[in-house]
C-alpha cells in the first residue's frame, strides 16, 4: 500500500513538471538556507555547554560605581578567588584568567613571532574546565614559574612538526626563557574562553612589591583585571555567596563601599552582558525568527499551490472514493506525495548547503563544517523536515480528501469560498513577512552606516598608531623630533592607551564636595601635551596642557565626568586621581572612545613629564601616508630591531570594532534576501496557476477588445491588494521589532516613516514584477489558440 502511494506520487510529479519544479525548488531553497541559519543559531546557543560541570560554574562579575554611573565588568579584583577557596565552603573551586600583554613577542631559533592571545591562569584551570589535555601533566601543568602550556596550533606555529614539550620560547620583553610543559587541544569555536598560550599566574603575583600600595596580588582589592570563575555546590545559596563577597570587598577596601558582585552562569556568558542584559542573544533571536520565517514561507508556497490545484484533482479524488477508497487512504496518499516532495527538496537542500558552505563560513566567521556524520546535524535536518511537513503537508491532505464525489462528478463543486480565503490569508502572511524583512534590512543598514559615519568628536582620519617598545619610549623625544621633520607627517603625539578602546579605569578618585560613599568609575589616560590638538578635541571650558612642569598636577575631565561627579564650576577645583591631588584646568567636550552601543563614559586626562606613554600616534598628510609609514618603520628598526613592526590606521581599527555588527547586517541581508526570493517564487507559481485557470476568460476579453495593459491589471490587482494588506499588518510589527533591536545602541538612528513607505513600495514592486511576468505572458497569448484549447 505504502509502496503504491509513493509510486503514484512519483508519477504525479513527473506529469506536472512545472508545478513540481516550483514546489520542490522553493522548498529546497527554504529548507537549505533555513537549516543553515538554524545551524548558526544552534552553534551560538551551544557556547560553553560542553563542560561536564558547566551547570555549576559561574563567572563573578563586578558592578562598580553608583546610581546611573554603575557599570558591570567581567574582570574583578584578584583576591576574590583566593578568599573564596579559603573561606567559602560552598565554593568548591575558583580559578582566574588574566590577560598577558608583556611576554610577546617570542624568539624561536631565528624566528620572531608575535602572540596576541596569551593569558596567565591558576594551575587549577586545567582541571576546573574540560578543555582536552594532550601532553604533559594536567594535575601539575606548571612545574615552575618559567613554564608555558600551548595549544596544538600554537605549538605548530612555533615548533612545526617537532616535539614541542621541553622546547624553549624566549620572551624578548621579559628577557627570559619559558619551557613548554604541556599541550592542549585548540579551544573549541563555541568556547567563550580562547587563547593560544597559558602562563602561570604566579608571574603576576611576583610582580607585586612590598612598597606597593597593595602589597600582594591576593591583597589587591583595588585593581580590576582578573576574570574569576567559581564552581559552586549545587545546594548553595547564590544570594548568600554574593552578599558575602560584597561584605568582604567593602571590609577590605575602605575607599570602595559601593562595589557589588553578581554571579553569571557559564552558559549565559556568550549571550548576555556582564550586567545580565541581553547581548548576542538579540542577534540569535533575530536570526532564529528569520529562519522560521524562511521555513514558513516555503510551507506557505507549498500549501498555496497544493490547495490551488485542488480543482484539477477533484475528479481524481472523487473517482477514488467511488471505487471504495476511504478518507484515511486518500490522506495517506497525499501525505506520501508531500513526504516525497519534501524528501527530494531536502536532498537538494543538503546539496545547496554543501555548495554554500564556504560562503556561510565567510559570512558567519564559523569554522565548524556541516557534516552529515554529526548527530547534531541530523537533529537540525530532521527537526526542520518534521516542522515543514507538519505545517505544510497535513492541511493540503485534509482539503484534497474532503471533496464530495457526487457534487464533483456533476460539476457542482464550488471553486471559491473558504479555500480561496485561506490562500489569500497565506499570501498576506507571506508578504507581511517579506515587508518586515525589507524594513529590517533598511534599518540595520542605516544603523551600521550611522556608526561608520558618525562624528566621534575627534579627527581620526589619516592617523596610524602602534605600541612602542621600552627602548623606543626611552628615546621618545628623538623619535618625535625626527618624525615631525618628515614632509608626510603633520603631527606626532602619544598616550598610555588606545584612544578607540580605553580600558584603564578606576574608582579611586576624590574631589571638592564629593558626597560620602559616592563613587563612579572614570577612564583615565595619560597624554602628551599636544594630544588634544592632534585629534582636534574641543574644549568646553578652560585650557589644555602646555607641557610645563605644573601640568603634572593638572587634570582635564570630559563633560560626563563633571556631570557624574556633580562638580559646579569645575575650573580651578581640586581633583584627586589615585594618590595624586591636583587641579582641574579644563573640560573637554564628550567624544566617543568606545563602541556606540554604550554611552560616553567619564574620562580624566593627565600629563606626566616621564614619557611613559606606550602608544604613538602619527597623523599623516594622507596622500603621502606610505612615506610616513616607511620613515616610522626605519626608526622602529633602529630602536627595536628584535620586534616586528605592526601598526594600524585608526579608521581600519574603528571598522574592526563593529565587525560583529557588520557581520550581523550581512547575515540578515543575505537571509532576508533569500526569504523574499522564496516568497516571489511562490507568488510566481500561484500567478502561473491563476493565469492558466483564466485562459478562456482572457481569450474572450481580448476578442471583445480588452488591451494587454487592462488584462495585466486585471490579473495583478487581486495579488497586489493582498500585498498591500500584508504591508499594513507588517509595518507596526516591524517597527516594534526594530525598536527592540536598536535599544542595544546608546546612539542610534530614529525610526522614520519613510523607511516603512520605502519598504512597502519595494514589496509592491517586487510582487508586481513577479506577477506581471505571467500576466503579460497570458495577455499576449493568441485568443484563438486559448479558446480552441478550452
């Protein structure tokens, strides 16, 4: 019986090649692209879920500042882990990860290699997490303070195919050797923790001196630099743990009485920000919705075409019923047809996925291959197939099996009614989806353009920058003088941080009139005297630095810092940063030194005559930028011959900051475009069928003098009415959805009416172009031929 169902279904497909091609093609594209998108969503949702005890692991995030100025960060003070291990029984273990910027580059034989992904970790890191250990002793990963653990790709980079364990890496900045003591597998793509080299955190501890304000790493309750993870007893009270941490912090740092901690589950780190608000989860939800829309549009196409052809199959169904076929047999037959179509479409979808795999990896930045040997692949495939078959296969089977034989065979079967209304509803739904996707494409594109083109409050054009070595910093005056003499260089300046991503923050501040227990985090930056002039920063009040000895006791605050501190008439008021008390000499207008996703943070700028800057900025004339770079590289080789010269233009670096947003925009545009294409394919099939059904009517109208334009309008207007209804439904939904997406940006575009008008116009034009192709073809048909064929 089942074999007969499929044999009959296969013959039906071959007998209606045009219908089959549209149906299978539309479904194949919808399934293929929808599955790819669901594969991306699955990967995003799988981050950090491979650790066996991951449900008990939490990252400790710190909230510093008070009131509206409170911010949460994923790095906290180092003693929290030590205190938890020693004094908190409910915390089973704790480990820290500290960024390592001071050991690279490394010399291996005659090669000098830069490493950007190095960290310091507690020895327990390798048993705390389930990253796969390859060689060495997992229980004793660092035999001494000069040990290092590499990933497999790092070992290959530094030592080729040779045995890496026991080999030596020479750190040029530290002027010491590190011996490879272990090898681990590369960190998985879906891990929030990624690096290539892991050093013992004891190196950081050894860096503290007895005369420091904080005497040791485990007593330093003032500097925020350690990612800290707890593994917690499942019976523990999380709120109690947080309260204990808060109390201990306040007791240990008398200057900071407002810091609070929160525990973030390991599974949430990739999807949520440190303060618990959605981060990447917004993009994941958006792409998941687009995937479901794409599958839904494919289903709508199938249902529309299957039910529209019902009148052509009514006699077939009726004859089957007359000769004894029960309704359950007919439903089985039509479900078999649907299943066959869906299986063929799925095979083509898999071929499409494999063909587009490189494009997918380029768009998403993912590297995991789409392998049919992976059980999770089949989970996505079967899930998508069952969803589409359930949605699109059952209804047509019920409709086609419901005809009454007597009415059909007498020619009294109604061709309108509920079936037509249902198809019209599906077309409205389809183009509501399409219009919403067009709106999303326009708004995402406009927001990304807004971020690229927004005036940041300073001039970054034709400026390149790099980190100086210690030797180069010692000769900063000579370097600046020589570069300033170059015709291709307009100005040279320096600071101790990267202007595009200032990360040096502190709450250790005081000022005239500071309220008791008040605190806010301020970003601090040491700058050279002409830093403000080089970048065209505007002063709201006061003056900038002149380089005089008195400037070492002067501060310039930005407008947000003055506002958050509540300082009235700030010029001349005292301000203390750390242990240095000075005077506010100026207020610089707010400018963006971080992502536009966040508001401008408070910032303080100070000058010191010690030239301990670190980062050099060179503003070129633009046209001769290559000459400026060449002159700078020559100087670099003079003072830092062992280091590779690496620089970056600030425009490129700025664009790199929004790589994630740009990738989201590209992904959305690509998949939205495919969804609209599939919508058009379904509308094309429906228009083709409608034109075929009205062939005789068109012939009669042409004989009676109807023009081609009139016939095209006749055949198109019904569809365009449905599209207009879809636009009206989609507009408020799209407005709400994009408003939610834009909330993630502190600085964003306004949702203006013309966006929705443009999206609606595009939807109408797309629909008209799709329908008019078949309408014109039908209108041009010879009426004699069309009437004879009837």
